[in-house]
C-alpha cells in the first residue's frame, strides 16, 4: 500500500521542505521505500535542500508533457527517490498544475510513502498538491499568524475529506510568547503529532545542500523528525542519549 501524504501549511517558510526532505530520509532509515515530490512549482526548494537541484529533467517537464514521469525520478544517495522541480522561472510557463494528482497517482504501488512538498498559500498549486494526496500533515510554527493560516488549509482539507494526520509544530523555541501545544490543538481541533525544535543545524545543512541525517543525525531536530517517521510507520524508535540529555538529567537530580 502506498501512503500519499501532503505536507502543507498555507503560511510560507514554516518548514515544509525541511520536513519533507528529512522525513523521507527518516522513513528510509525504517526501511520504507519513499518518494519525495517537489509539488511547489513556483518556488521549489526540495532540489536545493537535497543537493538534487541540477537534475536535468524535472516535474515541470513532466507536467508540460515533455517527458514521461520515469525520466524525472532520481535516486538520492540516502536511499529515497526524489522528483525535483525546476528552479528556472521560464519553466513555469505552460505547466499544467492540474495534472499533479494524475502524475502522483501513477506512482501508486511504487513506494510505501509518497511525500508531497506543497507550495504555501491557498492557490491552485497548493490545492493541486492537496488533491494529489490521501492524507495531510499540517506544518506550522508556534505563532498566531502561522496557526491562523494553517486553519484555512485544514478546513479545505477537511471539506475535501482528506484524512488529517495531525499538526507538526516546527521551530519550537519554548519561549513564553509562543503558542503552546494545547493552544494549537484547541485552535485547530486536531492533535499535534510532532514538535520540532529550533535547531541551527537545519540552516547549516541547507547551506550545504545536505540532509540533517547526512550531517547531524543526532541533532535535536533530526531526532524529532525520526520520531515523527516512527509514529507514521508505527515503528519503535529509541532516541540516542545525547550529551544534553545526560546533562539535563544531572541538572534535574541536582535541583531536586
Ligand atoms: N527546525 C528548524 N530550526 C531552525 N531553522 C529552521 C527549522 N525548520 C526550518 N528552518 C528554517 O526555515 C527556513 C524555511 O524552511 P523551509 O524552506 O523548509 O520552509 P517552507 O515551508 O518549505 O517554505 P516555503 O513556504 O517557502 O516553501 C529555512 O531557512 C530553514 O533553515
Ligand atoms: Mg518549501
């Protein structure tokens, strides 16, 4: 069975591409065949996040009918497959975004997981990515604007009967001005299934076009993404005991 999961947000820049690229790697670690699709056709970043930005044939070529899909599927060194989109502005012309569901469904049976990295907003691109999926992971930051925008795309997903897996709260800093998990659940009415911390290694990896799991597999954001993959795939995952964990445990004992 293939699970088709759209990672969407309505608000831009909340971490969809970061989560799709690293979740693909984390699912691969659990032995799940995974394909990541850059469904963000106007401002695609998945190729850049994964070092696959120079791919000669892209999803744009497929949607324009220039190539069959099989020519735009690449193997990432980590072990998952990726369908990148073109970075060229000129390639947006003549792209039939409405073909995205048909193209995605043609991959059914070829992977355990297909992850769609959606464009932000509520436009045709984002809606097309939603309708190419059976399930949705709502990505947000713990801020009121991001959660308010998330509510809109959630309502659309619910009206179209796409199963909502839950909310992934990214860039959690645990400050007193952030929305708490409980507040986000109350606003959105669905469970928070993952809280990914603010982690400077995320930006370090993007600058090097590498995955967290390639450079910093035990950094806090990577551990939370691995937990999310374990939750999705219903696997057991024991996070490594980091220096921080030992230190904070010692600190707790010392305080008590
Ligand atoms: N957990 C994190 N810790 C620190 N920085 C993060 C984290 N997640 C994402 N970022 C930073 O946020 C920025 C936006 O991330 P990303 O490109 O994944 O968002 P997006 O939702 O895909 O954006 P867009 O809507 O433009 O497609 C990146 O520069 C990335 O480094
Ligand atoms: Mg993105």
